[in-house]
């Protein structure tokens, strides 16, 4: 048996190897050196990179033993004074990554090991990789997403930490890397918290882990770390924006070219590393769902070259119309969760994305709501290629702590990371700042500031949110004061499911306080695929289809309605849906089951979009 002293020494060693140096959870202790400066790289999927995807060793750490300093916890009596582990010490350790099980990255942990199915907590990931440094280059560890908090270490050196489960981050790994074999350790913790974004309770599964690609990106010391190139709304022939070069001295040359159109712009960076770009592009073929034309865009600064694939279009609001390239557009859509078809778990593979977008196209959609958090970049890339307009959202969901400044800062950070990642995608037209939030002064203040922040970050797109409605089955009101801060008003309603019967929709009148475009961001009903019965029998496919039919008739009477995204494309796992034999842990409002079986409502929606049953814009 281990003596207490040896056991404690072993804990210390665990901490030495993993924490290097130890510190309290996610807060930098005085002992922990400041993380090297990081950036937020853009278009990383377009850069040559060393992929770190694949098998990683894992260790669950529900007590966070590898994070907390054991000494700090017990040093009140000085007991460990003489047992401080020295770097490189080989004292007994109680972990061994090389003998630990492995899971795939990218991927959630819950669906890869039965023993992790319901696990929420901390988990260590580790793998080795070969590396050869290149002179005058900086190397970044890029993490596509880690749900929910993460800390990164290379060769025992702490690199960076991040909070937020659906957006990318980069850690500068240059100083920690060595030629030859290297080890990378990532600690990921998906413990829910009241002051998280999202907060404690959501209607989706809290899939933990490294759910997106991990890679090493090696860049010249001075490199393009951000850009925004978009079509000017007024002329629709000028491509405008900027390129930012990190580490550039003022006066560093930058060029941007669209070879297919013979366009080239050149400039030099200002003191902040920015170059303003504008190019007259008269022969541009505008991006739209009917013509998802993408151009190769080449950006060069010194030794750095970044090539992206981009479409150009304008999006704006005029009265109650949404104008795409200056023309009114009707948004035929569906809401989509990032749930993997056929196997459950986070949608992470190209096949997952192809299946989900294939169904969206089959429905006849030109639009989708990516609920309730930023999806994998593969999804917005696919939307660009396939011509599917996108509503993109941050997980400010239900009952956030709206009076907590820390929560505002987190939501702002997620908006920043989401916008920076996806502003090169023509498909993304709407930034949604929240879903179904209570009408309180603190909420309205918080989200009004979010809307202003989004406009500051990206004035070229529209700001929206999914609002709650109120009233009874005679009159429903869309008058949430948050509507003032939005360009497009999304509203969710479940007439026929959470209130009334499918036919209740027939007699509802809608009163809307805003002369702005409306999108019904959710409606729907639950149905178990294969369960049949009368159109009035809950959980049958017929009932769900019946709700859809009555909804179209009702929604059609709202003159400002410009789009719809019924809830939801596919059944998805949710811990709050426990009806045995029907839900079994899944929200069953899908048009398809999680196994890809189409329910009757699928063809009802398909038909409605084919016949423009929901349009007023045309
Ligand atoms: C909602 C939420 C969505 C839920 C849905 C439901 O209003 O926005 O996340 O999954 O209702 O099924 O109740």
C-alpha cells in the first residue's frame, strides 16, 4: 500500500507534469507565468497546417486533481515543504498517458466511450507529434472548439486557456516547441455553470471535449491574422474592407488579388498593422442561393500568403423587406442542431455536414438557422458552396445572468470569435445574439449592447434574435422591447404543441409592434418516427404534419413574415426529454429521426416551400 506521504508526492508529480506550473482552476496564479501573446487566426482551414487530429490519450479527472496545486491545498501546516517536486523529477506518478485509452479528435467524449456517456467534468487529452522548427516562424496551436473550458500545454509549458465551447482559439506555441518529439496536453472541462454562456440549463446535450479540428499552424513572424472583404451595399461593384498583418512594421506591403477577375489591390500597413482595401469589381458574379459563386482571393504580405474562397453579395433591410443583392428575398429555411446523423454526438465530419446539408437542400431550403451556437466551420463553408443562407447564433439562451458583467464579457468574446471566423462566408447573413430570453430591463440592456457590439464588429450583416411572444390563442403579440435593437425580428411559437391544438392556429391574430422583417425562428411538434395515428394524436407523425399545415395557414396571414425555420431538421439528444418509449433522451421535433427516417412533416414542409406557401416577399 502507498504511504500517505508517497501518495501525496504522487499527486504533486501529477500536477507537475500536467499543470506545469500548478495554479487554481482557470485563474492565473501568481506562480503561473503569463501566457504568451496569442491571436485569433482566421481562415485556418485554408492554410497549410500540421493536423493533430486522430487518436489522443485521455484521462477523466472529476476531482481536478491535475489542476489544483496539492501543496496549496494542504500547506497550512507546511506538511509538503520538503516534497516540492523538481522539474524532471521521476517520483512515483499515478497516471500514464501512454497506457490510457484513446478517443478521436475531433469528437465529443460522450459518444466515444460508454463510461463517459453522462460524464460532465474535467478530462485530460494527450498525444505526441513530431515537429521541426522553421527559422523566423511563429507556431500556433489552433483549437477549432473545446467544450467548454480548456487549458493547453506543450512539453509541460502552459500555453493558454479559453472559455466558450463553440468558437476557435489559438495559443502561441513557438517557445514551448522543440525539434523532434513533442507532447501536447489539453485539459477540457465541460462543467456547466450559472455564469457560463450557455448557462446551466439548455435543451441540448452538453457534449464535452475537443469537438473540432486541432492543428499546428506555422507562420512567418509577420503574418495575416485577420481580414474583412465584402461588397459595398451602395454600389454592389466595390469590394471593400481591410487586411491586418500581425507583427508588421508600419509600411509593410500587402496585396489582395482575385485572379479570375484580373483584380489586384496593393497598399501598405498603418501603425496598427492594417491596410484598407478597395477594388472596383464590375464583372463580379454576385453570390446568391441560385448562384453560389465563389472566387479565389489571394492575400500576400511579405512571406505570408493566405488564399480564401469567397462569395460577394449584399444584405440589407428596407422597411419590412430583406434585400439580397438589392432584391427582396423569402427565406425558406429549417433550424439545424449540430447533432451527428445516424450515430448521435457532435456533428464533426465532412459526412455529417454533407448529410445535414443534403436534407436541407432536399427540403428545398435556401436558408437555415444554425441553432443555438456557432457550428463547425465546415458547415458554413458548405453553406457557401451549396447556396444556403445562414442565421448564426451565440449560445445566449434562456435564463442567462443578464446583470452579470462577466457574462456579458463572455458573450461578447464569443460574438467576436464567431464573427472573426465566419465573416469571409457570403452565406452568413444574420448574427443572432440570443434565443428566448426573458423581457427584463437587465436582459434588454445586455442584448442592446450585444447588438451594438455586433454592428461595430461587422456592419455588413443583419442583427437578429429569437424572441418570445405573448398573448392567448386569440391574439399574439410580438412587442418585446428588444425588437428595437434588431434589424430582423425572429420569434418562436409553439401553438399546437405547448398550447392549444394544431387547429388553434387558425383563429390566432398576430399584432406586431415593429415595421421590420419577421422570421418565425421556431414552430413545431414532437413525433416519434414510425408512430402513426390520427392527426389529433400527440407524438404521431400525423400530428406533427397537422401542426405544420395549420401553421402555414396562420403564418401566411402575417404580412411582414419574410422567413421561417421550423424546429427542427433532425431529432437531437437532450437530457431534458425523458418520456420513455417516445423521447428516450431525444427532442423528437425533428423532420427526420436521428437515424435519418423522414417523418410525414418532411414532405409537408417540402411541398410548402415548393409552392411558396409561406411567402410574402415575392
Ligand atoms: C425552444 C427552444 C429550443 C427547444 C424548443 C423545444 O423554444 O429555443 O431550443 O429545443 O423550444 O423543442 O421546446
